[in-house]
C-alpha cells in the first residue's frame, strides 16, 4: 500500500471529471482552471464547497482501502460511516472509519476497537487544461488555500467530536481515537495536540502524506501528538 502522494490527488480529479463539470472541481480563473487560487492571482482562497463532499467521500474510501489489510491482520473489519448511538455517533455524525468486530455500519460500543476521524483534502495546486489533463502547479505554500490539518476549523471539529465521544460514557473511554490528515499542522497547534495525547482525549493526529512540501514544515511534535508517516510498515 502506498501513502498519499500527488498521484493520489491527480487520480481524484481524473475520476471526478468523469461525472462532474470542471467548475465543480476547479476555480475558473482568467488563465485557466485551478484547484486553488495561486498566491499571485487576485481572488478568494477558500476551498470550493462543491468539491468538499466529493473529496470527503474519496478520502474516506481511500483510508478504508489503506487500513483494511491492517484491520484484517487483527481479525477486524475496516468500516466507513459507523453509527453507535451510545458513543454519540449518529447518522449525521458517524465515524468516518473504524476498526470493528463485525462489518456492519451499526455497531455496539464493545465491537468498536479503534475510531478514525478523517480530515484530508487536496493539498497541492493543479491546473486543468481540458481532455482530462491535470498538471501539478505547486505545493500548498504556493496557493491561498488551507487544506487538511492546516485548517483551524478542521482541527477544532476533530477535537470537538472526540470530546463528544469521550464524555458519552465509560465504554467510550477505552476506544482509541486517531485523526487522519495529509498535511502538517500549524505552529500554534503543537502544544495542543501533545496535550490531547497525554490527557488521553485523542491518541494522535497523523499525516499520511510524507512529502507535502519542499519547504519547512512540522514533521512531528515532541510528544508525537502529531506525526508524519513515511512508509506503510511504520503505520502498521
């Protein structure tokens, strides 16, 4: 199994373009279609709302395929969209991915062995030139977007969901929670993620993208509340 890469993102666009118009996936700028607004171009830096659900589905399926062999080795099932009312996991706020004793989406607390919250997105910038041709433009330092764990709202949503699970009862206190991303974190979250790990709220923020940028970025924190993985065996 391969970790996240540019090709993973290009594959997302190639698949999505078979069903959706370029305008749902790219910004239509004067000089062409771009996944993000380049820093040198005037315009908003927010992610396209029309792309959010598509990349969300793609990353959840990608993570399931990525972790399935590990779950199988443990005698467990990797399941998307797990619902467990006792843990506060409802249809509207289900677990993105979980290791479970059975393959069902509806689970009891004792059957859930590990919970994943997925906060992954397109990291780099790409241009679309038509006819399915996707060209890499630059890493996240070259565009105006804040993808994955670089977004403060993504971090806060993941933390809030984990706390909601933790306070739901004794059964929830025994289930590890991992937040999966494909970017570094920002400087101001370094102490927070380490504290969350030490306090037992979240067992780790993990990036599955080994080389998200050629520039300086946080690879791991001192207590490994956040860490970047570089090969599949390290994740295993």
